[in-house]
C-alpha cells in the first residue's frame, strides 16, 4: 500500500512481507521513496536475516527503510529480536534500536533516493522474467 507523506510516497508492509522482494520492487516502481516494514521477527530468524533483508530491500529499490521491531520475551516464552532499523537507500544502517525498548531516530535526506537511483538505475532497467 502507498501512503502520502510530506517528503514523498511511503510503501507500507508488515513483518513476513519482508521475504517477498517483488512486493517492494512494485512499491518502488509505483513511486515509493520510503518503505515501512514493522515486524516481530523471532530471535532466531532475526539474528539470521533481519539486518540482511532490510538492507537488501533498501539497496534493491534505492529507498529508505523504516523497520520498527518488537523486542523481548512475550506470552508463552516467545522471543522477538528487536533491532528497529532505519536504513538509507545505499544500504547503510543509520540507526539500530538494539534489543531494548526505545526510540530510534535518524536524519534522512529524501534527495538520497534520487542519488542512489541514479547511481544504480535498476528500477529503470527492470523487466519481467517469465
């Protein structure tokens, strides 16, 4: 889903969606400059995949990723990884919330999206593979 912000279109998804790169590609092709991916990854899958997948979605689409994440131990012992992230379009982690509750902030420059997309114009060169 795309939502309007004062800085440009925001693609909104949740948790397990992170594992479907074509979803984020579609959002970027439709104009998303920012991707929001709130999640509750388990501690096991978070350690293995969280940072890598968030950075990949940012790099693949030349977009900022905002990824708020649950942390801690929950009902019946379920453990979530945490590490709320803000990732820039070049894949650099600008902020990492770690494993404790808190607030994650970073200064973002919307023009960084245009710069990243001009350096790697894969959105313009993309085509379907059947």
